[in-house]
C-alpha cells in the first residue's frame, strides 16, 4: 500500500509545486535553527538543513511513509542571502543582486524510518538586470520580498527583474521538480500519486 509523502515545510509555494506532480502528500512543518555555521558553504548549508528537517518530521510520520525535507538559499559567490525580516533588509539584498548573477541552491532530502535516506542539491544560476532604487522601494512596499530567500519571488512581481536563468526554474521558486521526481521514482515503494494532479 502506497502512502502519501510527508512534506516537512510550511511553504505554500512548495505545496503548490508538489501538487503539480500529482503527488498525494500531507504537511508537517518543522522548526529548526536555519543559521549558517561559520564558513559554511551554501551547498553544504541546504544539504544539512534539508536533512535536519526531514529527520525532525520523521517523528510525525507513519513508519512506512517517506518524508521530504527541503531548504533553499540564494548566494552571491559564497555569501548567503537569507530571508529578510524587514523592508530595509530586503532592499539591501535587492541592491546586492541588482545587475549581477547569483545562484539559488535547494537541498532535498527524502527519509523514512530505518532507511539511510536520499539527498541531493540543485543549483540554478540567475542573472538580474539593473534594478533602480525606485523599483526596489516599490517592490519592497508590496511585502512580497519578506520571508523569501534573497528577497524576491521569481513567480511574482520580481519576474520583471530577471534577465535570464540557467537551470531549473522551479528550483528558484523553491522546489526543483525534475530532480525531485527522479528521486521519487527511484525509491522503493514510492509515495502515491493521484490519477490527475490536484491541489490538496
């Protein structure tokens, strides 16, 4: 008997993306310290946090249920840009991204009790056009940048700032679907799917 996937995240964007795959899933948000360790590289950070989220959520999972932990960060070089807590921090991040390239990293970790688990890190390169200060102020005023890694939502108004990307678009939104689907198909007894995708 296949069981629904357990998503260890409160992100509405991740729920929407999972629904696109037609997956049966439930949600169990977890709270962990997401602070980078001194000198920790972006790829290492998302790998560690996605695994930690999955392992915490296992306590709420059925023994035969797969749990998905995910974490996304934006980085300029090795400088990690987290989620801004206020408008001033969001504006500073957007000025940092203006007119240059950056990388979006997402760590994925699938775990089940008494199983070693599966992890993967996905990278997407994004290049922004120059964003005028007046545009940054107007964008920050919408509230959209708050709580978003790197202070922008590519699926929202910030789409107008993005010149090009190289890699997974859904990764920038928060969940790389191609890579996740490949991981799920490789599992023993993978989570169930609906015959047609639907939003839970």
